[in-house]
C-alpha cells in the first residue's frame, strides 16, 4: 500500500499555528502600546482574524465530517479520536470569541480582549495539532490507503481558495512547494503570480514591515 501524502495537511496545520501566533503578537503589541493602529489597520487586522477563524472552522469541521470517518474505517480499533473530537467542540466558542473581539477592536475598542482571545485559541490549537500529528499521522500512514486519502482530500475543498493558497505560499517549505507544483501543474504558478501582490499589501497592512 502506498503511503498517503500528508503534505497538504501539514502545511495547513503550520499555517493555522503560524498566523494565530502572528495575530496574537500583533494584538499584544498594540495592547502594550508598542505599536499603533489607525482605523484602516484595525479593520484589516479584524478581517484577517475572521478569515483565519473561518479557515480553522472549515478545517476542523471537515475533519469531523470527512477525515475521521476515513481513518476509522481503515484503522478500526487502532485509533481513538474521541479526545480530538472533544477539542473540536471547544473550538467554535473560542473562534466566536475571537470574531467578536476583533469586530470590537475594529470599531474602536482596545486590543486587550482580542489579544486574550487569540492567546486562548492559539494555545488550544498548538496543543491539539501537536497531539494530532504525534498520534494520528502515524496511524494514517500505516492504515489508510493512499488512494482513499487522495480522494478524501478532494472532498475537503470549499474554503476560501485565495486565502488558503496564500497560506501555502507563505508556510510551505521549498521542497513542499516544489512537490505541490508538480501535482498541480502550471496553473498553480499562475495563480500565485496573480494573488501575491494583493496578499503582500494585505500582510503589510495587518502585520507591518
């Protein structure tokens, strides 16, 4: 049996953690007065936080609905996903809290509540992903047929493709990006060329630099 290709999920996990850490740092810096945000930047930070929350929600809901059944069907008693599913049930209230505090910040409120919400969410995501990759990735590689995993990945689509592509562009290693390009063909390079200018402007507005 060929080993499933986990490149995509590894990149998504890295991106979720990375962007939450970046947003958390930005909010903490604003709360501490180390940086300032005018109305345009505050609105951009809030929109970016909402996009990250939407991507995380899409990922964990598709895991519950699509990924977990594929793993359980292949691995049977060799896997227990109950505690990871419990983590997912804790995520939605935390995602909602980030959204609410982000909108309040954009409306002129302080950054302290947003920073606190991002810290709580980021800590849970870090712990959850580390546990998932430690326990579940070896099970996937041992029990799930590569063809089943590939077919399942196609059914996961449905999020914001531009945002998810920007994640791959930022968080994939050079070897991973080369692998993705081989799988996707020339269209990926064209899409990256098209989205990069706008995404770079957005990143500068949200995170500075």
